[in-house]
C-alpha cells in the first residue's frame, strides 16, 4: 500500500511507548498497533486529531505517500 505510517519514528523521537500513547488518547493498543504497522485500512479524523494533539505533530508527520510503481503510472 502506498500510504506509509511514521508513528513508530515519532514515538521514538518523543520517547513515548505505544502503551503510554494508548492511555493518553484513549485508543486501544491493538488499534494503535494496527496503525503503526501500516495494516490499517482507514483512520478516523478524530483519532488522527487525538494522536496529533498528544504528539504535538501534524497528520503529514504521521502519514506519508510513497507510490509503489512510479514508472508504471501513465
């Protein structure tokens, strides 16, 4: 999937565990883990807002777009 999540990098920079973020934003560790691993199919804006507010970042810091095959697109 061409959408990449950088949640693990941000957590490392903030020296925060997934468990701590889960407690602070009231989102289950399982759901955050799915988001962190890139296996999420969707994210609610309210969830993204809560994460960004707690980590003091922007959505673009967490989500990135990297097309799989730039050369095959026409």
